[in-house]
C-alpha cells in the first residue's frame, strides 16, 4: 500500500506567466507534509531559472527538471 506522503501532488500551471507557476507551487508546498513530492507543469520559459533559484533558496529539493514540446516539468521534494 502506498503511503499518502509518497504520492505526487501535481500543479498544472500551463499557460500562466511568471510568477504564477512559482506562486502556485509555493502554495501547494505549504499544504504538504515534509518529504512529499510536487510536480509542476508550466509553459513559461522563465520558470527554468525560477524553480532552480527557488529550490536553492527554500531548501526544497529539485529532483528533476525536464522540457518536452514546450512544456516544462519540475519535481520538487518538500524539506
């Protein structure tokens, strides 16, 4: 049986410009347990830098970052 904290919460921020993808991610992380994972989907090219800097400054781990057909995907683990 999969534990709730092992489930990945997903935020779809496609079509939203900076700073909305990051703000939605922060809001989601605030409601999550430590160790939980969050996947964010975005189309804003600036989100690449935003999520890298956010992870460094916040202490949350950026486990993965990917782009496919203009859709950026980020996997964060809450500290």
